[in-house]
């Protein structure tokens, strides 16, 4: 029954009050509340981590890691500081960054030092992405070619529909920085897509 | 005249909702009368729309797979606002009970042992000294063996709850 809401995601939004009640039940040791919380948020976090990492296995690993940590530290969640969703997003973002760092460090060439922020290695389209149309494949590749910082801002703004203060809270940056990253991401995507279109013609 | 007023540099910010209210109103007024800028705005909006639709399609989760990925639920200690007070109080009560029980058990009037320290010493001796030997035994030996065995049992009986209390205190 929980999975019906995931299939229709992102239409179903969990209400803050319901969240809090679930969290309180988790903090009191109610095992069914943990399962309910997972079922409410697993799809959100999976989509977020997959969008950030653009790699299915990595996204699944980070999803598991995020909930494992959240379950263990549920006592430390403070509803006064952030909504539960924001708290969960913060954990997921931090784990995505760790994942990327671990993958990136062993393969980083010394010649790349000083050339600004490293970009993710361009990965071939996963099997499930073959169903995308040409325009969507171009978008996916364009997102992949953005730096991780810009991709994070773009995904949180376009996809999650977060406000700039919310993006700032999730990424642990000031709202003004969130605004400028989103602007840079938008302009970069526009440039890449125009270039791709002109090459295609 | 109109060309000079095209807010081309502001259209991205307009779409991203980054303009101040007065600037936004100015762009709105311009868009009402400029088809070219309206089209440019549509193209800017298409980027956001396409990114969203792409991600929705590309990152669709498989419900069965998500269910498999749920981590185990940790053993969460139930919160009890009296817990901080009750735990030491319970440990203290058990200790007090054991102390009173040991006084009663090893009082001079109850067959021998005078204190638990002696009981522990004898218990240690009892573990290394066989109580059933081929030596000739008499009443005095039987009595000593009886005391040793009883001391060993008492030490074990006391030792288990004490160990439990120590574990509770550590936790």
C-alpha cells in the first residue's frame, strides 16, 4: 500500500504533522514507524541520489546508507531546526559527496590540479535510460557535464522545487550562494543544450 | 526604442524567480507587449521543464527494489522521562537487598560465615580444593566442606546480580 504513493511520486506530499508523529514514534522505539518513514521517503531519496550521482548502484548504496544513519540518529533530529525531509536530504547530500569523493580520488590525475572543480567521469547511459527520447538524453548528458555543485543546485531547484533558502539549508550554503549556483547551472545547461542542438542540425 | 528596453539579460533571473519585485513587474509589463521576449522566456522555462521531466523518467524507482533496500531497524532504547532516576534507584535497591541478605546469611547465628569477604576467599579455595578425596574424613572435614560449598554457592548467587548491575551501569 505504501508503494502506491511511490509509484505516483512526486504527487503525494507528506504533511509535516504526520512526519513529526512518525518521528516521535520512531524515537519511542516503534518499529512500524521506521518502516512507514522509510516507505514515505525512500523514493524521494532514491531519486535525489540518482540525480546527483547518475549511477544506479551508487544511488542505491547511498539510499541505504542515508536511512541506516537516519534510523540510528533519529534521537538527534530536532524539529525546531529543520523539517524531517530537509534533515534527510542533508544526510543524503553529505553521503553523495562522500561517495563521489571516494570514487573520484583514486582516479584523479595530477595534471588536473588547478583546473577548478573536478567533474564526474562521463558514464554511459544506464539501461533504464535508453527509454529516454533524444532531447531527454541530451538533458541527462548536459546535467552530467555540470560540476557536482551546480548539478546539486539545479536538481534541488528544478526537480525538487525547493526555494533558495531551502536549497541553502540542504547544501549548507547561504541562500545567496544557492541563487548564484542555480543561475550558473541554468546558464550552463542553456549553453550546452544550444551547442548540442546546433551540432545535431 | 523598444529594442533598447529588451530585458534580455534578466530573462533567466525572471524564470528562476531571482528578480526583485519591482524589476519583475517591469519585465512583466515588457512581456505584455513583446512577443520576442515572451518566446525567449518560454525557451528558458523549457529548460526547467525538460530537466524535471527527464529526471522523473530517468530516476523512476522500482518499488520491489526499494523494499529490498530498507536497512534493518535499530534497537532504539525507549525514552522514559523517569529513566534517569529509576535506573540508579533500581541498582541501589538491589545492592541494598544483597547487602542485607548477605548480613543475614553470614551472621554468626546462621552456621558460620561472618562476612562476605571470607565467603569469597573460601569460594576461591573451594574451586581449587577437591571436596571428595580418599582421605579419611570425619565430622570436622564434613563441616568444613559444607561451609566451603555453601560459600561458593553464595558467592555465585551474589556475583551474578552484581555483574548484571555493573553491566547496567556501563550501559
